[in-house]
């Protein structure tokens, strides 16, 4: 998709440097993918925080099950 956007030069330069991208397009793709991944991690963290994981076996019970 072609997009025309007004982005400050310094922001683009810093993104390109930090992402080790060859060009502006690569830098924007890397930045957007990282942003999406971060948002998904935050959502997952919130979901776990609302309903924490619960384990029904103790470490000893799991060892015993694995030995069978």
C-alpha cells in the first residue's frame, strides 16, 4: 500500500538507525510490526492479569507423572 504521511525527519532517521533498516520503507515496516507486537503483548498481559493462570498440580506431582 502506498501512503503519503508527514513524519518529522528526525523521527524517521532515528527509526532507521535503531532498526538497522536499509531504507525508510524497511524502517517503517519494522517499526509498525514492533508496535503491533507490543500491543498484543500488553493485551495478553492484561488478560492474564484479569484471570491469572492456576496450576492444579504441584511440582512433585508433575515429576511423578513424568516418571510414569
